């Protein structure tokens, strides 16, 4: 099988039809070039050039070989270029796990930035409960997670990319639904709906702690806030909930979000990854995430 350097030598001579000019183009001496072409012809078992004292011309096998040599060199250059781009995170596939709340602003903003700056990186996103993310990151099932109040673990790296105020989610006909802002303690007598703690322990504890700092223990009704929101039935109940402000960008039918005047707490969204499963595409998204919400 001819070496790539022999193909480059051959193409240079075929295009110049002059060994001296081809040698200059290749930045080499003419005798080694002539020897390399002879070796190539011997390997192929046919003459590629007709030589005379006045001219060099391609033989019929030479013309046929030229087409294939150009294609091979072009494909090799593309392969090298693709490998270099993948090595710096400009191409590849990125598997992303995300918390429910990230779907409203955070993940779309990251996706748009990735598409604009690195259009050849394919993002495959999967919604996942926070408690499932550590195992998925460790196994390599996902490359990175975008999580609201993620679970902590010594072998995982979590970096905050945005911090949002907490809002109250109430039915559209709730007595406080028309207020611009309310103190959280004004909901002390209301039934709250969170989600089973085992699905996102840290997030659950953070939300309950907010209520306790406001001076009351929330009456937690069984069920899932996220499921009720997605099914469009949250507004049919008398339940209230807490969420990051970004969910207000696409409110569910029959509910409204109301800002909290106190306590003025924030919820942090992080990118989370496992160092052992490092990929260039993941590094690209981490770098983007550090800038997308820098001004928010």
C-alpha cells in the first residue's frame, strides 16, 4: 500500500509535469523525489509517467491513479482536521442530564450558545431526577448534568452557573395571585406540594428549609409538583409550591408565579461532571456555561 508521502510526491509531479519544479514545491531535492516515484511505480507494477529529455507526461494508468491519489489525500486531510477539532471540543456528541426546571431557560440558553459557537457538537439531553445523576455521571451514561441544587459527592465537580430568586407557584384564582410580591410566611397555612424527597434530597431539603426560615413547617401533601405542572392539573388544586423564577417563562395553565418579598433566597443551578469521564465536548459546554449567565 503506497504511503501518503508517496501520493503527495506523485500528485506534485503530475500537476507540475516537471521533476525539478515538483521538488521545489515539495521543498526537497530532485534525486530523492525521482527515486520515490520509481519506488511507487515498482510497487504498483506500472509506469505512471512517460519521461523524455524534453517532457514528462502522465500515462493512462497515471491519469487514473491521479484521481484516486487526490481523493485519498483529501480524505486524509479531512480526517486529520476532524480529529483536531474533536480534540478541542468542536465536534462530537454531548449527553446532558438536566433537572426539570432547567428546561425553561437554562438548557435552551446553553443549547443556543452551543449551536452558535460549536455547530458540529451534537447535544443529546435527557431529563433526570437529581438523585439519579451521580450514578449516570460515574458510569458515563451522561457526560454532564445541569442540575438545580444538585446532590453533592466527593468524586463529582459542581460549578454554579446561575442563581435565581425563589417564586411561589399558586393557582390563578388564589387570593394572592394578583400580588406583585408576597412574604413566604403568608403561605404558612397553605398545603404545599413538593416531590418525594428520595428523588432530589438536597433540593427538597433546601425548599423545606426556606419555609422554616420564614417561620413555619410546610404542610407537604403527597404528590409531585413537576408531574402536576406537566399534566396541567396543578391549577385545579389548592396546592402551592416553590420554584426558581425561570419557570415563569412558560407558566402552566391555571397557575401563576408570584415573587417572594422575604426571605429573598436564591436557588443555584450547577453544571456537574465526573472528572474520570472527561471529554473535549464536555469541556466546551462547561466553558460556555461559565459565560452564558455571567450577567444574570
